[in-house]
C-alpha cells in the first residue's frame, strides 16, 4: 500500500524505472516517464515506446518499479502485477482519463498499463543513518547538480 509520502514522491518524480523479465529470464529495465497514482494500491503509465516491456508483461506480468528523489536521496520501490489495456479495451477509457494533463503524450499512447501493487516500500539513503537531514541532503545535491 502506498503511503502519503510515497504518493507524493511518485507524483513529484513520475519517472519510474520498470523492471520486467525477458523470455530467457534476464532482467529488462526501462524508464517510463508517464506514471500517475490511481489510488493507494494502483499506479498507471502510458505505453508509448515500450515493446520489450509490453511483451514481457503479456507473458510475465510481475514488475518492480523504482522512483527516485535524487536530491533527498529517497526512493519508492513497488512490486506488483501489470496489466496492459489497448485503446479498444473497455478498461482503457477510464484509465486514459487520468492522463488528461499530459498534453502531447496522450496522442501517442498506444495503451495504458495499470499496476496492481502487492508491496511498496520507502527506501532511504544510508546518509540518514549517519545523521544527515533531508534539508542537508537537498542542499548538498542541489549544489552538486547546479555545478555540472
């Protein structure tokens, strides 16, 4: 189940790295930038350029997804079952409606994928274990990235 903190991180940083399993058992990792939180137990993303991930989901629907707040050094890990709904599926329209603010991307979405969450966890950097605060980490990493 997603907590309020997890939902906030995913909403702020909707780029999720989706791990699925290839036919030969090897991992397939693919970033998807269109994630939305549907509720405490479901996420969705649009299928735009995901032929490998969609093929894997069709045969092996278990996925793991990671979302990262690089400045706060926090992440959300979600594991669940993914279901793809093509534009012709009756489930497509209500799922597609949640992407109304994604101007331009909705025109090229081939399908919507719903992920039914089985487990979700918040992951914190070991920096918190040694006493750093979120404010300190944000300041440190903001300075690091603006110097690039």
